[in-house]
C-alpha cells in the first residue's frame, strides 16, 4: 500500500528541497478539512486507486470533478492536458489536515 501523505507535507518537502521538485500539481485542495462524507468518499477513491491503479476508469471518472462544465464543453485542449497527469497517477492523502 502506498504511503499516505498530506498536501502540506508535499509542500513542505518542496520548500525544504526545491532542487528535488520540478513542479507540483495539487488538485482540488483547500484550507479546511473534509467533512465525514467527503473524507469517506476520498478514502474510497484512494482504495480503488490502490487496487486498480489510477488510469482507465478511475481517471476518467475523476476528470469531471477536476474541471468545470464550461471548460469540459469548450476547452478540449485543457481536458486533454489534465487527463495526462491524472492517468499517470496521483498521490492520495488520507489525512484530514
């Protein structure tokens, strides 16, 4: 099972060792913790990612949550550019920080 890390830990690593981080792609992040329903959903998605990988159906089912409907309808180049890192993999966080 992949280690669970928070976005804060990733950001701290990037600040401490910037020479080791070419870039960060933090998606759907916010300052407040998830409520119980959001946390349960996130953990369900993370479990599925660990079982099935992040490509294929999981990536495609995640894309609508990452981009607004206008972008999805009118900016296929943006959808395509987001699809690449999503299909490549994501670090999942189980912490509510």
